[in-house]
């Protein structure tokens, strides 16, 4: 991913980018759609993480997130959520499947 | 160069993924609202002035969409800003549609000022309406000058196609014609009719004691009207009095106002917020507000 977040090392969107190449898009259009992909991934990761945390840990997580300290954020999350990376990857893979399906659906457009 | 067909595909994906992102934001906020609220209340060191501001945490999209590309991009940003407005308002509005308390009006006013960038108030020059939160009904077009009719009323065939069916009100607005003759019709007159609302001026506190003074105050007074469910806001002007209290509605909107706010009459009737705009130099234009 272009922008770094505490989960960036877990996410790979090359496969979606390759699918997008099949749709003839301008550079600006590609950039816009890529930013939407990243925004959707960001949202689903935040939801996945928050859903696993207690009320107090959610507060700590939000504080860490705002401080932009990725290492501290990840350290805190790993201490609170078992199999954190697997859970994030699973959520993102599910989302990516939906996004790829959307791209394939564009071929049906006349 | 991508052809029209491919642009169609881009539009399809942009809309679908923008909608998905909005749904994520709504879901996250609803599920974890308490934590976001706590964080807002306890993060004095951060420049986050509202509950909506914290939602930025769940959306890195705002500063990442290319500025130059298309109206779709602008639309995405507008939608995101509106999401914040909706959340902020939801946090301070009562569940039922009723007159707001002074504290509630103050909270709403602060949110609106922060979002639209100009001053809006529930009371201006010591005058206020019977409510600032009410059910809006559909009004018809008003005759702007003697002889104005459905054939003279529209600027373009597109406008006529869109708004013809609402028809022309059989009588004049509460303040008469907008101008004396068709030849003297100005853009201001056109906009005043196009973006008019009818409010219950006659129920304003103090109205009966000084009718003329109040009518002078209300005539073409600019108000910010907001649909709190979709965050759409429009600068409208008071050009008619009504509706009758027995209708159960508190105000009415021109076809153009209702269309923009996505408010409907009948079974889908809904509420809006309406606050005076403090605009002594008349610098704020009538029409939709770009958030």
C-alpha cells in the first residue's frame, strides 16, 4: 500500500491492481479507485480491530492510532488480540474478493 | 485514451466503492460509538472539534483522492463531509421531531457554523420562529410577476422537465409578487422564488404584537435549511407564510428546495432544521451549500 499504517505490511493489493489494469482507465481514474480500495481496507481493518478489543483497550488503540506510532499500535494490539495478523488478513482478503468481483462485474456493463 | 464505455466502468466502480466505504464508516461508528465519544471528550490535546472529526480516523481517504480528476472525486469528498455532519447532528438532536431546547439549538448552531463556515442562529434581532426543527411539506412554484405562468416560469427546458409537474400556487406568496413586471425580473428575484420556503411566521413569538415589523423582518430572510438525515444543506429565503398548523407540518419548501434536500411530501414526509443566517452584508448566495 502506498500509505503506511500499522497493518500495511500485512496487505498486498497488487492482485487487485492487476485486475484494474484490465479495465481501460486513465491514470487519474486508477489513482482514485486505488485510493478507494485503500480507504475501504482501512475501514475494515479498524472495524476488525475494534471488534476484538475491550472498552478500555479501544481507547488505548484510538490514542495510539492518532499518535501515528505504528510500532506502539501494533505492540499494543498484539498483546491484546490473539492471531491479530490472521484476523486482519482474513477480513482484508474477504473484502478484496468482493472488490475483484466488482471489477469483473464491469465487464457485464454494456 | 479510455473511451466512454471504460469511463462508464470507472463510474460504476467509484460509486460502488464509495458507497461501500460509507457503509463501513456508518457501521464502525454505530458499533463503537461509546469509544469514539470518550475519545473526543478526552482528547483535548488533539485538534478534533467534534465527534465527526474522530471519524477521520477511520477514513484516510480525504487527503488521498486526486484533486484534479472528476466530479465523482469531488462528490466522494462531499459525501464524506456530509457523513460527519450527519453524525454530529444525530448526537445532539432528539429522537422525535419537536421544538429544540435552547441548549439543543446552541449545539446544533455550533455544528452548522463549523460545517458551513458562516453564522447561523436560532434568533436574530430578537426574533425567532415557533421552531427550528420541523416537518417540511411540498410547496408549488410561486408567481414572480403579474402574468408569470408555467410557460414563462422556467429558465430552460431541463428545468421545465424537472419541475413542471409541481404546478403554480393559485395565489401569491405572503409578500406578493417578487417584482412588478417581467422586464424587471432580476436574478435575485428568480433565485428568491426558486429557493423559497414557507414558514409559520404567524406563530412566531411576538408576531401578533407587531405584525408589520415581523413581516418586514421575515420577508426574503435567508435561512439555512438542512436535512439531518443526509447532511444536505441549502440557503433558502422566506417568501411565504404557512403551512396551517392543522397540517402537522411546520414549513414548506419550493420544488427546487425539496428536490435538493431529497425531502418528499406524503408518506415519506420528513424533518429539516432551519436557522436564520446572519448575513448583514448580503454576501451569502441562495442555493445549495457545498460542504
